[in-house]
C-alpha cells in the first residue's frame, strides 16, 4: 500500500480534513500510533499532531497519498 511520511506544516497543527475530497480511503498516523480516517475531523484531532509532527499518509491510491501529503505539509493557516 502506498504511503508517505511528511511533517505537519500548519502553525496550529493538524486539525482539518485533508482527505475530505478524495475518492479513495486515506489514513493518517503518528509514529507508533493507530491510523485514523483522514476524512474525519474528529479522528484527526485525536492524533494531537502539532506543527513539526511526522505523519504517515497511506492509501491504496498513490495520487491520493500525494495530494493529502501535500496538504499536511502546507501551512494552510498562513
């Protein structure tokens, strides 16, 4: 399954639903943690991923991994 490890770029941490518009399921996980649905804002908040936290983005679809990884890395709050 395609995956990519990226660093949270947002100054307020990971709090949005980066996979809300993806047609394939995408999960996010912190190192050593269980993956959560990247389309669920509530589950994403349970990760507690502050700026600088490494996140593993995973999906069956490489394009979805790349798209969500780019969003996680970006500071969308700037």
